[in-house]
């Protein structure tokens, strides 16, 4: 299943790629290939940064997929500061060479979206989760579980983009946002969710299953034990 019609190069990068290519062409015609080489390298970097490949998505209703490409840097039991409930937190760090489209980890309905201004610490640091600029989506999954997905800006990232609002239905693997130039995404899942990754694993958005709900029935029965926003 590929719920998002992918243009291969993310639309967020079209302007940057166009400008980088135009500058490289101008320098090449004006000064020659040798002078233009650094500018072509910049254009190539922009091209790889904004690539947005289509991905197959697991049809398993218990599967929670990665919301971003990157490396798993945290798996821990915490209190979800957005959903106000105990949770299993899985964090994925994106460097500048990862795909930066963000995808919904589950099928469900967005209950609310909350934006928080903040600082721009290295997104690899634990304090980035609560100190940096961030945008939280609280999603009520199809099985009734609450899933919080948080886009976190990083040291270089200066723009978090989110294209859904409260009340929107999202499909697992659906593209919902983008973060420019290095960042992280934190997932807060029900505490009985089983992680399918370990710290250090490299994951791909929509493609990698990072966790599984205990069972669909357990998720539904646990709905009342979670704090409602």
C-alpha cells in the first residue's frame, strides 16, 4: 500500500533544488566546469536530501511503523508529556543524509496537534525531546490506543512542517510532514507495546516495523486507562 502519491523529490525541496541547479548552470556557463563543480556538489546534496521514495507499508494492524528514516537512539519507559500517561518511547534521529519526510506510524484519527517553540540543541541529545522546537500529533489509532508522534527540530533544522490538523484521518505510512536539515521524531506508545527494534538500528519511514501493539483487543480495552487529551 502506498497512500501518498510520491513525486520522488519532495515538494518542499523543489525551490531549493531549482535555485542550486540554476546557480551551478550560471557558474558553468560563465566560468567553466571547474568553477562550477562545488555548486554542482551542493545541488547534488540538495537532491539527495529532498528525495522522497515511495514505500510499501505493513498491513498488520498490530504493527507500528517508523515515522522517519534514521537511527534509533532511545527506547525507554517514560511518561508521555503530551498524552499524560505512561508510555513506551522510541526515538529516531535523522541526519542530513536521511529522507526527511515524516509518515504516520498507525492508522487512526488525529485528536489534536500541538506546536511548541523552543531551542535548537543537537537532536541526538535527550534534552532535545522537551527543550527543542517541536510539533506533537496525538493520534487515536484504529484499535483505540493513543499514539503520540512528535517532530523535533535539531541543531541545523529550522523548519518543522505539518500538513494535518485535529480531526484528520491518517493512514499508516501516510506522509504528514517534513523537517528540514537534521532532526528527530519521538514516538510515545502504550506501555504494553513490544519494541521490534533496538538502539542503534537504522530504520526507514513507513517500511520498518518499530513496535507491535499487544493485541488489537488489548489496545481497545486499554483505551479507558489512558488519559484523554
